[in-house]
């Protein structure tokens, strides 16, 4: 099984411009992500960027990077262009978020394990929610699955809704899951989903994975016990620095 790991890295960001180049304990965020991905069971890792500064920086520490269009609306679209630029054949692509400098190789490998099943089209990770604040945080997408681990729906709202139970007590009565934004694609499926128009549900929730579900694609999930620390704002960057000690 051959897997290409792709790390989308845009320079522009409304809340944190130049985020991939931010320094965390003497290394840039994108270098930390690249090095963590390099420890996983991937045949190759490449950064897909739209900025020459990021491209040159990745190459400066010995990493592989390609330039992609600045007009992509999603990391998935950027991943497909980067995949097309490769001269090698891969059966699968794993999209690794460029703003998670502490992504664990075990999480990437867990996703790779899902892809061993030839019936899997798309795959992602989910994690049990333990904190009420996270449960009701609209910035953390939630997910519900069927009994076979197939995603039924993703939402910024808390799902499912527990009738006749005060929201403050929901965690005492049900197991809720949040979505961890790392994706695995079979390469033929990756090509297909990048051709889909924006969906109605996607517009409502601003979650691109709903486009795939709307069009009948299946997303297999696996539960990770490991916590991720995503960097969305300069304040998050300070948390990451404190995490390193």
C-alpha cells in the first residue's frame, strides 16, 4: 500500500497571516508538522503551498514542497493539485493539517490502517469529548457515526440533541465525538470529490466533508485517544510555546 502524505500550507490567513512560518521553540510550525509526518508509515511527505517563502523555507530544512494555486478554496483541492504534480503513483493520499505541529505519527498510522480496507473511500479521525465547553463550542465540529464507524453527519452544533436532558448534563448521558481534521483519500476518490460543486449542507455548516456525504460518498472513522493542539490564532501559538515548556 503506497501513501502520499500532503501538508497544505497557505500563507494568507484572516486570523493569523504567515502562520506556517511561525516559530515554535526554534522551529517553524510547518517544519514541526513535516517532521512528525515523516515518522509515520508514509512513502513520501510533501508540503503543498501557495507562497514562495513557505516553499523556500521547507526546502531549506531538506523538506519536499510544491507550489499550488492560490485560488483553492479547500485543503482537499490543494492536495489534489499537489498529487497531480507527483511523478510517482500512489494508491492513497493523507491530508495532514499544516497547523497541528504536535500531530502524532500514531494518528497518521491509525488513518493508514483504515485505508487497508479496500472498501474505504475516505477516512478521518474522531475523538471522544470529555469537556462540556468543547461540546458546545461551534469551532469544534461534532460527528455522529453508524454502528460500523461510517460518518452519518458532521455539525458545528452539538449532535445528537438529548431531549429532556439539561445541556450541562449531556456528557453524563451520552458519548459525543469531535472531528479531528485529518483525511485519508483513495486517489481515484480524491479526484472525484474535487469536481463536486459546493453543497447545500456545506454552505450551511461551512464544512467541506458534508459535500462528500451529500453526494453519496462514505467516510470511515476511527477513534483516537490522542489530543491535538491546532494553531488558529496568535494566542494558540503562545499555548503551543507553553506546551513545549
